C-alpha cells in the first residue's frame, strides 16, 4: 500500500509535552466503525466495556537506554557519540542506533562514563551492534547509572528530560526492565482506574513486550512493502494464554491496552485465534488487509502521520474510519502522541481498503 495514504496534517499545538494530571484525567475517543464517535474520558473506560472482557497490559519497564559518550581511537582525539539501545542480543550485546553512525567503524571503542563498548557490527539506518565490557546484571546496573531516559524525539526535541519524566514515562504496573520506549496507552492507568475495572467485572492480565526504539523510526519507503520492522522481544506465558482463551470462550472480549500488547497477542495467536505461550522476537507489521485473530478492541493513543502505528489502527478499524476519527480529534483539541489522550477502538470490516 502507498504510505502517503496514511498521511494527515497535524498542528504542532496538538502534540502533548506533558501528560494529563492525574494519569486517568485524559480524554478518551470511542471509535466504533459505522457508529458516531463518542467523546469520553479515560475514567469512563470501565463503562465502555462489558463485564467479562479481559484487558491485556504490557508490563515492560523502560530503561535509561540513551547513552552519551566518546569514540576512542588510538592517536586520535575523542569524538562525541550517542547510542540509543533498542534490542538486547545477549548478556553483553545490544543493538543500538548511533549518532554519528557514519563516522563509526567496526572495532571502534565507545566510552560511556565508566562503561565501555566495542562496535562489533554495523547495519542500515544508523544501526550498530555493541559488545560491552560487562554482562548480565552488572551491565544492567551500569546502563542504569550512565544512561538517560529515552523520551520520544517529538518531545525531547522541544524540551529537556527532567525528574518528572522518570515517573511520568513509566506505567504504574511496569515490572520487567528492557523497554527503550514506554507502552504509552498504559500511562493513563491509575490505581483508582484499575480498581474501577476490577469493580466492573473486567479481567486484567499482563504480557511483556520490550518496546524498541524502532517504534520512533519514520517509514521512508513509498510503499508499505518496502518497510522493515525492527524485532522486539515478547513473552506471553501459558497461564495467561489459557486465561485469555477461557475469557473469550465465555463470551468476553480481549482488549489490548496499547499496540505493543496487540502485536504480541497477534504474534502468539493461531489461525483460529487460540493463544499459546510465546517467548522470543516479533517483527509483525500490521497494515490494512491483515486479519486480526486474537484482539477484539484496542486502547491506544493518537499516533504520528505515516507511522506504522497509524497503519495498525487503520488496519483494525478501517482507514476511512480512522481518518475521520483523527480529523475529529484534531478539530476538538485531543492531545497527540506519548503523553497525549487515548482512544478505544473497535474492529471494522476487512474490506475497508483504498
């Protein structure tokens, strides 16, 4: 499909630089294909769902994955370098996006404070492979000490990261460190909202998908067939898979909280929608025409024009439906992107293709 089909004009003023306070005070646009759009608030979510529905949250925890350092070469002055970690490949190895990538060569030494790494490989679009001088928990501790929180570029380019972001850019149920970007739909959930979900008879389950920096990369290809997704590591355990299968068999719907949870569930689903345990990488790329197997509704924020995430929601509810929903959101002042407002979207017909 042509990538320009997923373009739209977004005013700079629509981009949220801070989250709503409290977390659950954001707006919620309910999108049901074929029905009128409904303007609600995030605290209305329990009333918008049905008893027996099962919400699936991504419990990954964001790590301080942005490393600032110096390239060291014998007989040459040190040169500033930056590495944005995005995929762990081993106890001491990470894939990263680097700046300035063109000036780095295999074998270069990068020093990030007390942490040192060797450039072990180079890929496309500024990607490098780093072998660090320590491994496992020792490396994790060093990254935590030397790294910075990786706010999305559309926020970081407008203001500096500060102490508020350390809390704001983390879900309250984050448990497993490894993400370099937050599963931002989950940022809306407070303890009070979780209690309301429980009181409404809604199930809550957790999966883990360590969100990578590739989620920020623009789609540079002119056609979706020319875009490559970067892999992310996900885990769905057998107990959770069985519980979700049982919920659906009893008439409940599976509601993914965020596109990351959706991508993991769809990666773990068989052709008939049955979920099984999953552990490993997924690079699933969802565009209109995809047949959804495991997810019946989606809670998600408002996404970038021409992004893989806007393509995903267009696949879920229909391209024309989402174009209309986003036009309404812009016109009525919804806040966009990671710290912005939310939508609850339901599936549309597969035939909604341009």
